[in-house]
C-alpha cells in the first residue's frame, strides 16, 4: 500500500536524527523498521491534498474548531466507543456500527489515513489501533502531532472540512485485540510474552497484573513531542524486558493509553495486541490475579 507514498516517506520519519536523513524526502532508507507508519510534518505539508487520503484530527471538537490542518476531519476516538454507563462503555462498538461512523466521515477501508492528535498520544494511538483492528491497511500517524505542527509555525485553518460519505467494509483483524482470556493465558510466560501497563506509575505500584511492566507514554517522545529515535525506543523497551522476540499485550485503564503503546510497538515491528477491556475489566473480576 505504501507505494503511493514514494521511497521518501519510507526513508524518513521526519525526525532529522532518526535515520540521519535530514530534511530530504529523497534520502535513501537507512532503517527498515516500519518507518512508513509515521509521516513527518515536512511530508504532510506537501501532501495535505491527495486523492483517496483522509486526515483525521483525533482531538476534541473544541480543539478542532480552534485550528486544524487543512482538509482534516474531526473524529475523536470516543466516537468509536460503545458509550453508556456500563463497565464496557469505552470498549469499541460493534463492527457494523463502527463502519457506519467511519463511512459517514468519508473513510473507507482502502483510504490512505493520516491521524494526528495533540501529540503522538493516547487519542492518536487509540484511533490507529481501532482502524488496524477493523482491517484498514494504509494508516499512519503524524509525528509530533498538532503541537509540533503549530509550534513549527505551519499553516492551520478553522473552516470545517466538507466530506463525501463512503462505505467502510470491516475486515476484522482479531490478532490486534487482546481479551482477558488472552492475558490470563500468557501473563506467567515472561520468556515469550510481555504485558505492558501504560497506567501512571502510582497506580501501577498500588496494584497490577502480575509480571506486567510499566512504561509511560512520555517515555517515547522528545521535548518537542516528536518521537525518539529507533535506538532510543529500543533501549526503553529492552530496559523493561520487552525484547524483540516477545509477543506483547498492552493495557492501561480503558484501552486508550495502551493504544499509543500499541502504535509504538507496531513501529518497532513487534507482534502486539491491545487489551481493550484493560485494567477496568481486569480489576473488576475478583478471580483475576493481581499484585502486589
């Protein structure tokens, strides 16, 4: 699917230090690790209008109205949640309902999709994960999000983007979604599996899934909100025992922060799934193990 991007996007995250590619989108690729999942602000500025592309602003409607990228639509990840007052209110809607939401804003399963949020944060990660779970195969995230885009002085608009409705046909990739049963089956196997807990450090210390490791969202970002280099990200993961050979399950409170970590692990070519029920479901079940 990435052939439409050209070799330049495969070559560069848009982080000058990441591959040593500087500002040239024509630089040769120096790292094979899924760099096509991230697009740089430099590339984005030259590709705001592209046939078959949908730019998703995953921030709140209020933030979108204050300013957004040209041609971006507003679709916060909460639009994909079941809603209501139940414990599963933040779980994804049924595939048919998700298809209706996405189609209404002009997204099909074959669209090239670029997501941004305030940063490469929980909203961006949640949206990325949900779209991959639904079978979209051409999904990308803007490095640094809106924060870096605006800080760099790039153009924004306040007009609402007009979209034509589309048809989204879900092709569910069940390997992207972890369940409580999956965690129960694998949390003790620390040789082959890693459970990544993206909750804050205090909550992690108080109670957690046994053998889970705590990695925070900010551990992968530079001060300007761009992503760290591949070696730096690898060092963070290795320091927590999340080595390249392991299958990874991410979780947080309700599957949002863990969506960001899912994205980072996809970037690192890991076999990873997101536990959507997350700690809310796990902690509510008295039969599930917890530590300390």
